[in-house]
């Protein structure tokens, strides 16, 4: 058991909600729309190649903490040596397609709700610290669609509620401040070593890495688990 903890803070994507079906469908939807746009201008680009390149780009941009999707789409074509101008309204449309498809096809993990209810029953305060989706309002829209959001005492969207995103300690410290607890009385649970764990450590919190996949970077968490249900052994 982790002693002295009063609040449990969570990341959102790939921690509380299963993004993988949403990501796959979002990548496919953007690839299809881009293919149709380019075809209408006399350029044939394979949809599967677009899909694969978008999938690779998504991981790369997340590692670099570059979240503005409107910046992704011209970069995608540049990497594919496709010379086509994407007008601003199309960039907005592609980003909306991405997030709408993503949100409609992402679901909480099976152990999310039971774990949150267990922690609330134990008297812990709960919070979310999640990075902006790059376009103001998108993350808030997604959060409102989640039934389990009512379990949380505070939600911080870093990059919107704060000037800086994770792993800067600013959003973590703001969450602790709003809960009325000290950072050392918090544990942060997240799936990304380079934002969640490094940021939680920088803020002076205990950290739990929820290892959904191997990001290929150094892991410095105080504890490592493979499912949310394992938090019952720590808290």
C-alpha cells in the first residue's frame, strides 16, 4: 500500500479509455477523406498508404507533444512527397473528422468504472490531468460524453487550463491545489512515461505507470501495473 495518499489523479487517453478502436477508425476516416480530395485534383494516392502513414505520424507527434492536428495533415503529405495545397477549411474538416470518429469509437476500459467506484468508496479524492487535443474545446466535448466523469472532483486540461502541457509540473500542481492537498499526498496514474510519469515526478507526486504498451523510452515510475484493477493492491 502507498502511505499518506489523499488524492488519485489520472491521465485520460489509454489510461481510462481504450483509444485503439477510435484511433484506427479516425485514421481510416481521415485517409479516406484525403484520398477523395486528392483524387478530385487528379492525384491518385493509395488509401492504405495514407492510413499507415497517419498511424505512424500519430505516434511520432505524441512523442514530440505536438497536438495541433491541423499541423499534421500538410506534414503528412510532405512526408509522402505529395505536392498538394490543403486549404484551411479542409484542415479544419480533417481535424473534426479525426476527433468525431475518435470520440464515437473510444470506450472506457472494463475496469475503469469499478476502479473509480472502489477508490471513491475508500475516501480518495479523484482528478484527471489530461493534455489539450490541440483545438480548444475538443477535449471538453469528449469528456462530457463520458459517464464516469461524474466521479471526479477536478479535471485539468493542460494547455487550456494551464499555459503548459505535461510533463511540465504546472497542470499537476494546479490539480492538487484545487483539491486542497499537497503534491506528496497525490499519486498520478498514467500510461505514458514521457508525459504522465515524468510530469508527476516533477510535481513531487508518487507515480504509477499503467503499461498498456512499450513506448521505447525510459520508465521511472514508482510502481508499474498492467491494469487499473491492480490499483486495489496499492491503494
